[in-house]
């Protein structure tokens, strides 16, 4: 998981290191679903949160592409104002909810049948 500051889609140094390590362990034939989330405190409601969640996921995808990930290996999604991992009634809870989750699926190549 990558976490973000309030109303931000910028990666910090810790997240850059985390994503770099993630990329080095990623099997070559993987598909990645990158989903951005928000807390419930951004001004502007659903539209602002939808845009922010998508921007967070896109930031992560673009960073992974800069490391060598192929664009067709990544799907970007936004899930604003849902799927909280902590209560939004504290600063620490909201900080945990401002995140991007990465889910990988390894695509195996079919084995050749023996003749």
C-alpha cells in the first residue's frame, strides 16, 4: 500500500523506495490493478474524491512505467469514499484511508505438450 498526504497525489521518498522494491520483485508476465482511495475530508465531495483517487492511482502507475513496467500491464481504478481500512473520525484513520492498493495477477504461459 502507498499512502498519501491530505488532498495530494504526490509520492514521498518512502513510497518511491517501496514501489521500486515492488517492481524489482514483480514477475515479468504480471498484470497489476492499481486502485486509488480517499478519505472523506477532501472539499468538493464525490467529484473531487473521484478525481483525487484516480490521480493517486495514475501517479503510481506512471512511476512504475518509468521503472520499465509496460503500460498494458496496468489497470488504473478509483474507489473514492468507500472501502475504508480505518475510521475517518481521526487524523490517523484518515491517513490510512488515503492510499493506493496494488493487486497483481501472474499470467502463466501455457506449457508445450510433449510430442
